[in-house]
C-alpha cells in the first residue's frame, strides 16, 4: 500500500506526494457555513468550476448536513439533491475527482454510478452495513472518519457543558480507525483506496481537537493518508478569536490549522475557501523543497 497514491473508482488515481485541497460543495439548506448557497444544480456547478479554477484536486458533494444538531433526511432526498449535481459536474469537469459525503450505501452506490470516485463516510462506514460492500464492489476511494455520536446528538466543540470522555483522545481515535480499516479490508476494500479522518469537530472539545492535530503523527503511523477537515469549524473560531464567532470570521484560523496540520503529516484538506488554502499549501511545499 502506497501512501503517496490514492486509488479511486473508474480507474482514477490521486497523487498525494504533495498536499491536496478538497473543495466543499454542500447541496443542503442547513449546513453550518454555506447552507442554502448552492441549492440549484446551476449554482452548484458554478461553485464546482470556481473550486477547480482555484486549485481543488477533488470536490466533496453532500446532500445531508453533518453540523451538530442537524436533522436527518431520507435517502430519497439525498439522492434528489446530489445525483443531478454529480452528473452535471462530471459532464462539465471530466478530470476532477469527486467524493460523495454520505453515510447511506444507496446514495453512495448511485453517486458512483453517475461519476463520483470516492465515498466520504463520517460514520466510519458503520451506520450502513452495506457501505463497505459498495466501496469494495465499485473500487471507490473510501474516507473513514471517527465520530463520537451522530450529528443530531452532538454539540459544537466550544459548547459542551463538559468535555466528551476519552481516556486519551488520540489513542481512542487511532484504535477506532484501525478497527474500521480492518473491517474495510475484510470486506474487500483495497488498502490503497483508504484515507482516514480523525473527525475534527465531531464529538471533541476544543482542546481535544487541538491534541488530535498536535499528535497527527500517531495517526499517520497507521500507514494511511490523513484528511484534515477543520475549515471554519467552531473550535477554530474559539482558538483564533477567543469568543463566539460566525463561520465567515474563521478563515485566518482555518489557514493556520491547515498549515500546522500539513506540517504534522496530513495529506488532504477539505475546505470552504479553496484558493486561500491552495496558496498556503504551495508556500509550505516551497519551503519544504529547497530549489
């Protein structure tokens, strides 16, 4: 298994020798930062084109919000939201990698059929027993994320009355992801198709999120590429501004997290502000590679 090459569906491969930016495209009315901004296929397609122009290597398209407190929606509604967008993006941008952000295997299967290459499952492919089989059968890339609870039972990182309970947050996340990797491979998912995500903001306090970033090398030691998905999240705002904040205020803090997480070993960065993150990562790459 090569950490530098990520195998995706449809024979596509993503080179991870340098960090890659993943542009967020939420087809939802209630996402925490950009809910309602791209609710028509044309709006979503224009956003996709901007992301690619700004340097995104992949687009992450989701039809169900995963913000804390978000209500669940049906499989049928998710399909109605994301499939037309994936079809339109694939026609207009044949070279871009596409991931579908879903915990439902039927949504993932339909998305791969119409051109998506990756399944981004925030439940670690635990919520739907058929998800790992879909990933194996389609050859899709698979992002396995850790979360403590589903979004409708979770809270924003800076609003817990008491911190979520972990004996050691990094050790617990690593143990969980290791088990999900084993389950995925047992189901037939190629090791080279797997990326892991510590789930920043999902069931972690501000301090626990920071600890996960600080000790990313312990997750990298599992031998799989690590995704960083901190963009505009509440813990970023709390650290950067030391107060309640709106997601629109969190760009500077998000860029700092991306820079630090890249230095700690993360390979993929799921972000709202593509151009700014691409530029920051280019600077980091230049400093890392003299000449």
